[in-house]
């Protein structure tokens, strides 16, 4: 079943599936994190006031109220409206890899603690991993500015390939590249 078929299920069915999936503590933790970023989240900790969703910029520099659907970016986990064309997503374009030399692993005994290179350790010990795209450790927020990307594949993401010089502009931050509008517009045309 593809994502569109899942998203278009009746709301009651989706709630039933979420309840079943949240039996898994890892899934429940991730769902709680994403929900806490949405306006109107009901968890006793977050409110709509804690979520800053900005008006959408237009090409002439004016702002307008968003009219699109609220999504969560799969690159940076931040909420955004799918009609927002601004570059406000700060992310990495390659995955993390285990860093054998990181001090995190100095006292790690795989016989007691299990293997180092696991998804749980990537989440719980990000300082023990490095991003292949920029060499920063796993606690780094990102190395590329671009547009948000929804789970349905809208918006461009550069998975596994560094943007070429023609596709990015330098930023005042060290090691930062910014994806150009032209390149992302080409990606949308291809879809």
C-alpha cells in the first residue's frame, strides 16, 4: 500500500493503526515528538503557541497566510505548509556513519552493551556518528539549506549526492551550502 492510500483512509482507521503502532516504544516516542511540533497538540506539554509557523513568502517579497496542507518535513522534522516555497529546511543530505574514534565508544563493550552501529545508538548517542555529507558529528543540525520535503516526495532532497557548485550557494556559516531555487524547480518539473 502506498502512502497516498494510507493517508486517504478514514480518520477512525488511522487512529486505530496509530494506537497499535504506538505499542512499540520507539514508534510512540517518535510520534510524540512529531505531534508536539504541531499546533493544537494535546499532550500536556505543548500548545499551539510553541509552534512558530510563519506566513508564506511570495516571489515579490510579500507575505500571505498559508493555504496549503500542514505537513512535517522528513528531512528536519519541522512542520511546514506544502505551499511554502521558502528555503527554511536545515538538514543533511547524506546518512550518518559510525565513528569508531569517537570518545562515546571508549568504554563501550559490545559483549555487554551490544553493537555500536545501531539505529537506537544513532538516536541515543549521535555524537558517536558522523554525517558523510559534511563530516560533522550526529548532533549537528544540518549542512544544507533547502525547501522542506513531505513524506509524499514533494520538494527536492539530495539523497546521497552532494549538490554541485551550480546547485548551491555558500552561506555565512562554515561548511554550509544552500540549494538553489532553479535546481528544486527542475526536480518538481520531473515529478
